[in-house]
């Protein structure tokens, strides 16, 4: 009985010590809502915060990783080859889930601040954030399609890896700015902060940035989702009116 009581006391003491030694994130964002309007050409989010601790700062340097992920969706990636002088689709692979936007900013080189096992656990890097379970039997390496998707979205500014973009001061304060491009998808943008030491994640914090359309963009977006037939007829009517107007203007200019 005494042994059990002593063991319990030791366990409680260790738990209390671990709790006191925890390092937690106190986070701030320059904006938690992003409005997409007609003249929206992108935005920039400033992520800043501090590390709250009740003990002295450990000697081993603290690293910070910040990720922002847009809504995930399944998609089909196709490969094109040139056959008989024309480009045709020769293979395709389904990606089960890929974020529409993803940025990861770090306080140092990614390989130094994050171990691969921790990346596998928390899905931090762009490659880990994309989920592709299976592939057709005729595809030799499905990772080729994932790399192609990453390459295309990096070119469009939708995927970003910003090594060294997080500034850490006195092992307590941190800040970084992440650019949001104009071609954003509406929805909640999952924002995560990871504290790492020696490549191991020691603390996490999560919040969201709400990205939504306003004005005529909001009306058209909801119409396309809720009433696709009406949206299609409206688009056709707008195209007809625009074509007729352009034709009338050209005729007027020729007569003048």
C-alpha cells in the first residue's frame, strides 16, 4: 500500500513539474476575416505572438513553424503527352484531399527545425498536407502527380514554403507575414503554430481565418452552389448581352 501511495505521489509530482515546464503560444493575427470583392488583389496576414512559460528559458533554441491551410478538396491530376503532333491526356490520378491554399513559414531551415516523424504525425509540410491513398495499376509512381500539383500551385502562388520567414526574438516573441493571393477559395483557413525544440514538436496552437466573398461575387457564388441551372442561364444571358453590345459598338465605330 505504501508503495502504491509513493508511486502515486511521484507521478503527481512529475505531472506538476511537466505542467510548470510547458511552453504555450499566445497568438495574434492582423486580421481574422478576409473579404473577397471585385477589386480584391490579395492580402497579407501578419502572424505574431509570444511563448508563455513558468520556468527559465531552456538552453536549446526554440523554433517556430506557422502554417495556413485553405479548404481541402479532392481533385483529378492528369498527365499530357505529345502524340502524333497533338497533346492528349495519357494518364490521370485522383488526389483524395489537397488544400486549395497552403503556406508554411519557419524560423530556420525546415530540415533542421522539424523531424520527419513529427511531420508525419502533424502533417506540417506541403507534401504531408496532401492525401493520396491509392493509384491506378497502370501508374508506376503516383508521387509524380502530387509533385506536379505542388509545382503548378506554387507557380500560381497557392503553395508557399517560407524557410526563415519567422523571426524569433529572445526565445519569447515571434512574428511573420504571409501573403494571400487573389485567387483564394472561400471558406475557413486553418492556422496552426508549432513550437519545436531539437526537431520535436513541444506545443501547438490552432485558430482560423475566415475568407468569404462579398457583393456580387457572394451572390454569384451562392447561386452557382445552390441553383446551378439558374446560374448557367444567367451566365448565358450575360454572354449574349455582352456579345450583342460589343457587336453594336463595332458597327457604330465603323459607321462613324
